[in-house]
């Protein structure tokens, strides 16, 4: 797992990219900013936390800070991503305004109409022309307009129609998400769903692109990141709370995942 460390600016950034059918997001990732993922062309499949989604043109995926997500499958698409932090919002809006603007993030996927998306695209183009280092920039105004449009267009997320072999896959993701710190071996998951360990591992890798152990460790690291940022627990206490058998193993897996130690991650998050 590689952390998505893309941030052109620590408060706000955006990027536009086109991917051909050979592109594949290599691993689950997450970041400490909010992300708006606007799909401008093509279609895309996501694993988001403990659910599977597909999105099509003019859909928007919304990721809260430290939300665990990964592309699933190879598809050509064009998308614009907008990243912004809590600190950016607090610089420009009251607490009440922030709560209202962020209500759209209660949904992972929002569908916009053919009539609505051009309004969003116009605002994205305006955003792209702004310089965040210019004290007179209008970034917060355009961002607020986009969030208001999304709040007006909230739709129930479309859970992906997966092949029959994966029809009952979502409960497995949910079970892992709810029991990640108590699961000690794969057999426990297989027994919970009355399937063989071999079948579970095969289906899991086919559906997510990761082995069960990789996914389980990713979930543990995600929760560890949240505790490192939002608690005063020690590194040892956080490792234990997230289901790692030893602080040494916790630090090893964390460093492999994020290229920094838990202590370094906590220090960076506080800056």
C-alpha cells in the first residue's frame, strides 16, 4: 500500500488526468484531505472502505480524510480531483457553514445530470486559473459553489453489480472492517461465512486486487493513522488497539506502507 502524498499545496490542490485502459491504481491509498473525484469521461470501479462502487461519466466520488479507496479493474477515463483540508475550510468559513458544505460527504458517490455537470466543469476551470498564494484568490468561493451544487444533487450511491461469485462480497468487507483488530488468521473469516479458505482468498484477490493479509494490514494502518492524528495514545497502545502483535511489527508494516514511521507520521500531521 502506498499513501497518496500528492499535495501541490498543503491546504488546497487539484489535478486533471486521463488514463488509458492499461492504467491501474496500484494500491489502496488515503490522505489527510477531503477529495472530490469528478469523472469527466469513461467509467471507473472503486473499492471504498468496505463497499464496491462503479461510477460513470458525470458522477462524483467523495472521499473524507483518511478514507480508504482503490481503483478496481482497468478502464480508460478522464477525471479531475480536488483536494482541500479542514484547515483550508476553517480559514474561510464558520463552523456552521463548514458543516453545511460538507454534508454532501455523507455519500460516497453523487450522480449529476447532463445539465448540472457543465456548471461544475465551469467552476473547475475557474478554480484551475486561481493562484492559492494570491491573497485575493477566489478559490474558497468557487469551492463553496461546487459543494452547494453537490448538496443539491445528492443521490443514493450505486452499489456495483458484481459477478455472481461476488454477490455476497460486501458483507465480507464489512466483517473485516468491523473486526480487523480481532482477526488473527484467515480461517476465522472463512468460517464466519461458511466457505473454504482457498475460495475466500481466490475471490478476495479477484475482487480487490489484494490478498486478504494485505487488505487486513491496510485496514489496520488506516485506523492507526486516525489514532495517531486524533488521539494521545502511545505508539505501543495504538499498535495493540489496531491488532498488531508487537510494536516492532506495527512499525515495520507502517513503514512499508507509508515510507515513514508512526512517530514521523504523527509529527507531519501536526504541522
